[in-house]
C-alpha cells in the first residue's frame, strides 16, 4: 500500500525580533507532531527545510536525528522526468512530507506537479493547515475576498509590466475581482511605483509585508495616496522583505 504525501506548511520567514511568536502561533501542534515523525521530505530548498526541522525538533522531538532524515529537492530546475523517483519511496509504502521554502506547498510553488503525479498513482494526498501569505493578505487587505486571482510575478520589462498592470486593473474593475501579485523583494519599491503610476487614482492598492512576523505590516490606500507617499520619500519599510501586493479597481 502506498504511503501518504503530506503537504506541510512552512513558516513565512525567520523572526529575529525579541518579540517573535512561538512556532505554535503559525504551525499547529498536530502538524508539528506529524512532521516530527516523518523521515523523508521533498523540499523546494533543503537548507530551509533543515532550519524548519530544527524549529520542529525544539518543540516536538524528531523521530530520527536530523542528519538521518532524507531530504530530496524539488524546485523550478527539477526536470519533469525526475518526479517519479521522488515518489518511489511513497509507492514502496513510505510516508513523505512536501515542504515549500515558505508558506504552503503547491501554491506559488513547484510542488503542484508532484501532487498531480501522486494523484495519478493513487497516492493519498493530505494538505495540512498552516500560513498562506496570499490568503492572509486577502484577509487583511479589506479588498474583495469573494473573488480574487493570484497573478504571480509580472514581467520585469517595464513596458510589458505596465501594460499587464493596466490590463489586470481593467479586469478588476469589470469583475470586481481583487488581483494579487508577488515580486522579488529587492524590487518591491519599483513594483509599488509601477502600480501607483499605472493604476487610476481611485484604485485601491494593498501592501502586505512580513506576514505572521513581528515586523508585519498591512496597508491599503488609493493609488493616488501611494503615489504621493512615494514622491515624498515615504515608501513602506519593505526593502528585501517578502511582500504581497493587491489591487481592486473602484
């Protein structure tokens, strides 16, 4: 009988503040206990996963020493023909945990293809509760939570990006649909400037940074107000910090 593929949520970042929250504030105790008993993980980043397992071990002792736990990597560079080998231990009856670099696996994460293949092989898939930056951002934004779309990264070319922003703003206006984006953290300021400059003045833009961390910040205001704030040198404190951007056209 095949093993179970557990989709294990990771933290959304390392909280270095003295006021940092305990692990249980973002990862339920039941999820911690289940993670602690596994000895095979498929991870977007092995180093990040080891750091996460150290946090788990401090709260729930790992069944095996960390150095004896097997971690196979699955990232954007993993070829599709390498996926069956990652599932081989499960087909042999071994349970496994799929872990993203941050947040929940298979959402804005290369793990979705492995989950699809697991279903094709009749392997049971169990998603576990944990932090999703996208859902937390929608919750905290005040924008439409009944209809929203995640667009991932927009083009890095300025002209193409600006055209895409205008098209998605138009879609938001027509469908009253919240549009979500992420950006490479060091380009956060440039991306917010692009949103503020290309959206109509009354379009609402939310910037949600360091969600679940002590430095968390969520702010929603019109494109006009963001444009004025940026012109006054009052950009959010989000340089090199994981951030979710949202817009809703009025």
